[in-house]
């Protein structure tokens, strides 16, 4: 008689710790939407006030640099304090900064925000972006709460829901920002932000997270008494001590490095093919595709080999990136971006699932923050370099230079085809790097480390129980 078929593990958000996770996920979704609305809105508003591309570029630079610089510190805050307290403090700090922004906005003399050299303008911008960056600890805390609240066999599905929230935030934010700026400038944006953040603090105050105590550990992961700190050296030793983890973070950093150049040129390429209205609608649809990708992860999971899945997803994405520019068509561009946005939640969920398995819960905040800092620091490098390189080297070459003479007859010439050539090269570089990673011994080491890591899948509160035991041992010393 055949053995009964075992049903696949299912994420149940209606009861127990998983219901708490659902509340935290919704809270993070709402706060992320409002913070990113402030970011998008201040970018739109500053451009409308000053007509300066330099100013909007500086706003993006402030965000990326601040995110890279604060990731490790924010990770230490997540590890050394109760996660809900960190999330509440993050929302309160953002609200406080937005309140100061509102005062600056109302007290500034007329015309102060129309001059790109105005100190009032840059004080306002920096305060707004500081409020946005102050929301980042929530993004670091959430994957650690997945470890705490969700059974191990369905964590990949929970990480898929996190990806869905990210896609939803992108889709909703672009719409809300434009509507608010058009209706009342930054005044309406800041008022809405204060109301939403106050509501989120009140909501989270009613959510009870079963995290009984905070455990501080040394670099070897052993619980110790006393307050913890940033401990960059200990975090680096921990990351280095997991076979293959440093190459995984380095691989994600490299992806961001070449991806930064890709995204820096995407608007210019797209707007050379379609109108700005069509381009905006297209990105709204692509954000919806990202939501579908996150829901697919939540439904199907990642399987038993998420490291391999992460690399295979990247191989497919970079192949699409290398192929779509061969034809100057918005159709091929759209197909490639659909593939990219659909697969992105699988890649993000796979990386989070691996870190949640191989890194001790007590130090996950620092490792997630470390990974965020390293990975975020890469994108600005190519974002700032690729524009001048394309403008002053690739475009002349593909207009009437050596590039046009060599491949212009079949590839095309001019600025648009020059950008397309950069995309092809970027995709090929990403594909080669991914294939080399698949063949590397570091990949096999990380897969083996993931497979042999001890799990506590049968108990929802397994991570919290381990934290309690570690704290008890520290107290007896």
C-alpha cells in the first residue's frame, strides 16, 4: 500500500506567533510606504521647485550613502534591544524628524526652496532623508523576527511575503507621492506621514512579541552578561566563520555594483523608446509583477537548496539583461524587466533564508546590517561612474567611432544603441560571474553549511527558547 502523501508545509498567519508576524509585516508595510513616499515626494518636489537634476541626484546619493553607513550600527541596535522596541523607536524618530521638517517648511521665507544653493532647502532635504533612513532598522529587524516567529520549514514562504510587501510599497508609493505633491506640495506629505506613523506606533503597542529577553553573545556566539555594542570585529569573524558566507555577500555586492550602472541608464533608455507617461505606467505594472513574484515564493517556497536557487535566478536575470538590448524595442525591454522583477523576490528570499539558517539568532541583526551596508555601498559607485563613461566614451564610439564601425551595421548607432551596448556588456559580465560562482568551491561549502546546520523546525518558539537558555547560562556565570 503506498505511503500517504505528506502535504507541503503551509504558512498559517491566523494564529500563534505567525499571527504576530502578520501584524509586524503589515506595520512594516505601512511605515515603509510612508517613508518612501517622503523620499519620492521630496525628490519630485525639489525638481519642480529648482528644475535641477543635480539636486535630485544628491537626494538619491544622500539616501544610499546614509543607508550604507548606518547598516551595521542599526543591526547592532536590533541585536541588543527587543525587536519591537527598535521598531517603535524607529517610527518615533522618523516622526520627530518629519515634525521638524514641517516647522522648517512653514517658517522658511517665500522663494527659499526655489534656489538650489539655499541653505533652507538643504536643511529641509537632509532632515527629510534622515527621517527616511531612520526607518531602516525596521527592515533589518523584520527578517530576524521571521526567525523568531515562523517555523523553519515555512520561513522561505514568509520571506516571500516580505518581498511582496516590498513590491507593494514600490507600486503604491509612486502613486501617492505624485498625488500629494500635486495637491499640496510637501505640506500634505508631511502631515500624512505624521498621522500614519502615529497610527503605526499605537497599533504596534497592542502587539505582543514573544521575545522574553535579549541575549548578548561574544564573537563565538556564546552568551555573555553585559551590554552589547556594534562589535564590527566580532560580526566579521562570525561572517567569515560560516563557510561560503563571505562569497555570498560579495556576490550580492558585485550584483549591486553592476546593477547600479544598469539602473542608472534605464530611464534614459526607456524614455528614448516611449513617452514619459507610458514609461511611468510601465513601471507601475512592473511593480505589480514583483508583487506576483513575492506571492509565488509564499505559495511555492524555495525548495531545499536556496543557495543554488539564488544563483540560478541570477543566471536567468542576467541572461535576459544581455539579450533584450539586441533589438531596440520596448517589447523586449518589457519582457526582460518582467523576468527580472518576477525573479527578484526569489533571490531576496533565498538570501534571507540562508542567513536565517546559518547565522545564530542572537547576531542576525548585525549580520543583516553588515550585509546591507556592504551591498548598498556598491551601487552608488557604478551609478556615479557609468553615466560619464557612457556619455563621453561609449556614445562617441557608437556614433561615429570604432564601435559604430565594428558593429554599427547590425547593432545600430547613436546614443540609444550605445546605452544598449552597455546593457549587453553588463548582462554578460553578470552571467559570467554567476556561472563562476556556481562552479566555485565556496558555493559548495555554503550549501553544505546550510544543509548541516541544526534546526528547530518543530517548535514555533525555538529561537526564543534558545535565547532564554543562553541568557540563563550567562546569568549563572
